[in-house]
C-alpha cells in the first residue's frame, strides 16, 4: 500500500497536475477532496466551511441514482471482478453484455432492437450520428450528411456532438467554422404541461422539409434540455418531430443520456410522448454511477441499411466496449431500479423539491423556478460570474449540501433514495445559494 498523503499535499498535487473538467490548467480554485461516500453523503478529507460531510444534490452529474456504496451494486462488482474485469469484445462475447443488451431492448421504446455499447455518453452520441450518416450512404443517399437540432441543447464534448450543441450560448462557441455546420431550429417553447404551440410545430416541419434532401437526422434531448439550460418542454414536440421525420425521410435520434432511467418521472423521456426514435442514446445512470458505460440503440431499419452498404459494418470498436465489470453493474442497477417502486420514489422526490423550492420565486434575482421528476431548478435573472458562483457554492456547502451552479442556474438532480429530510436540506441549500449569489 502507498504511504498516505495529507489532504494539503494531495490538493497541492491536484492543482499542479490534474486538469479538471471545464477548468483552466493550473486550476484557480481548489476542489473539495472527497475521502469516501455512502448513501447520499460525500465525506470530505478535511472540513470546508466548517462542514465535513455533504449531501450530494448532484448524484455525481446525475448518475448515482441509487446513492453510493449500495450493497447490491457493490456485490455485483465484486462478483464480476472474481470472474473477469475485462475481455475484448471483438470476436468474443460474455453473459453480462448479452443480458444488458437484451434488458435494454426490453425496457426502451418498442422497436429499438439493436444495442451498440460505448464507453461514455459523448461516444454513444458520436456512434449514433455515425449510424445515421452511414445508413444514408449505404442506401444510396450520400448527400444526406447534415443534422438538425434545436438551440439550447447539449450532447457532449466530442467532435460531432459538439456540432449539435447550442452554437451561441453553448460552451463550444470557439469551434464555430471548424465543426460541421448543422441546422438549428429555435428552442421549443418552455413548459412540460403546456399545449404544443401550433406555430412552432409548423416551423419545425417547414425547416425539416426545407433541408430534407441534406438531412441525415434530427437529434434532440427529449422533454428536458439539460446542460444547455435545464429547460422543460412539451412531449408533444417529440410527436411532431416523429411525424415530420417520417414525412420527409429523416432519421430521429433521442439523446436520453441524462433523462433515462426515471429522472423525468417516466422510465425514458420518450415514454411521455409514446414515440420511438430511430436511434436512442443512454448513459449516466446506466450503471448507477459506478462505472462509465453508455449505449446507442437502433431499429432494424437502421442496422439493416448499414449492413447492405459498400462497407457493411459499423466501423467503431472501443477497446473497453462491453466491459464485463461495467455491464454486470449496469444489469444490477437496472434490476434494482425496476424491482422497487421507482415511480413512487421519484414522485416523492418531486413533491419534496416542489415544496422546498416554493418560496424561491419570491427571492430577489430569481427569474423562475421549475420542477420535473427528480429535477429541481432555480433560474436567476442574470448569469453567475466567478465571484457570485463561488458565493453560491460556499452557501450551499455551509448548508451541508454539494451543488454545482452554472450559468444562471442553481439546480439539483439528487439520487432517488434521498429521504425527505435530506431533500429539505437540499432545497434549503438552493435557497441559500440563490440568496448568496445576489449579496
């Protein structure tokens, strides 16, 4: 065993050598050093703001739906580790991956029958886009190379996914002129429960019609635009997209990486609309936050089209594709979710968020408050600069909660197992963060 290091030494090494996501190098802010995690709590190696333990309001970027150190998932990992941690997926296969693919086909919208396992959410979107482009090339329509999406979206940080993230307000603006130039519709009108706006539906249909000869696919985050702004929209727009794509011969892709596995109150956000996309991406909560794993599912039409082309294979093969350890834990995580009354649990979380955030709308500087499933959002009237963001984060920490505000948002996507007392703690921390950001 290596000699233990002091927290101060570890953080010094971190600042000098570790490049954290969405941060400069070397880092300007010291991250919190987590020593262990259990249930919904993160234990810090040393107290910060006088607090040594934090309720995790982020579920580790929305993935740890069952919390941490769950005995069922721990046992699944230990059991698979005793068998094999990895084996290449080219020319070989194994039970955990086969079971997972079958399970995903069973629980996702009807018609998605083929599963390509990937390393991460961004890679699954990359694979989904490749599927669509190769499909049209294989069926003799190589001019269909562009993608359509609506503004305000986020689909990952690899190359093709960056091209369908928001081109103005997104974090990938510096790549304009280098990335493939895609087609962008206006953001869908806000409001999950609102009736679809007929004018907006017609504008979507007209835009798809206008570009149909060059469009390979439409790709959207169904029901919730997540990292692009935590906006909710009517499921009716998904039905409108399905109809327009069918009418004009365009494939439809749903990015369910953040919304899948119950987060919005339905098992998949597509279920709110009752439609099946041609390709669907899942990830994040797939393994309950234990290991990195994602998947791109497609219909037989897409798979058969690719298989009849000049290059009859999908030329993509990650080294750790179908990793046995990750797929074994994913099976356990899905079984754990479906064996319990997850819908009641998510409704309970939703009720707790609504109650706890009810007074947020009266706070100075707050533009709106919204809740859907296990998602709670306070939107501020102006974006957070570095100082205001730090003040908001410190206020949440002093309240005993880990939040990660961004842009003009203070939000939570907690584990589904968060109890009522900790939900109250999370919402109180969000109110404190919103208040601190304006003072």
